[in-house]
């Protein structure tokens, strides 16, 4: 029974496929306000197209399960018109956006690894011949190096 060994890769760093941990993805509970209580300029503009963050009240998040938004509810320093229904839709929209972003990043990383592994293709016949000659030359060199100490031993004797 011969011993069984695992593979010993020449380039271990190229063996690792990217996993989700390498890709940053948000862990917000509320994607409508990113747990800040107020809705970002981008999302706000999908409801108020000409929303001006310098002149308009910042919309408060009214997503039914949003803790941060709950603190701003009824505070008229903030735009209170973004209802629970609107915020739920914005939350779903932002989640979908992030899912797509993460998917695109994963795809890019996998492609990157494919490009890397292409360079690890087997040798072409020409490269095989070249490698053989290099190997023979190295062997000859090794042999000639070994000859020298033998001659010195002869001289010593
Ligand atoms: Zn929220």
C-alpha cells in the first residue's frame, strides 16, 4: 500500500478561489437608510427627482422594521412623506442593487483567476524541446562540476 499525499502546488497562492469574504458587502439591517435613519440622496431622487440635499429636508426612513428611522419619526426637521410602503420598496431596490454589485464583483474575481490559470497551461511541443535541452545542459554542467573535485583528489594523492 503506497502512502497517499495531497497535491503540492507550485504556486499555492493561485490555488485559492475567491470566496465571499474577500468581497465587501454591507450588513445593514435597513437598506433604505443604511441604518442611519435618513435616506441617501440617490434613493431620495428616485421619489423626488429634483431633490436638493442643500435646500430640501432630508427624508426620514419609515421602514416598519427600521430602528434608526423610528427615532426621527414625527420630527419635522426631516421630510416625513416617505411612507412605510415607499421605504419598503426602496429597501428592496437597494438590496437588489447590492446583490448585483456583489455578483459582478464575484464574476470579475473568478475571471481574474481564470486568466491566471491560463498561464499554467501545459508546455507546447516547442517549449518541451527547449525544456529538454535546458535540462540536458544543466545535467552536463552538473557533471562537469563534479569532475573538478575528483581531479583535485587525484592531485592530493
Ligand atoms: Zn431605515
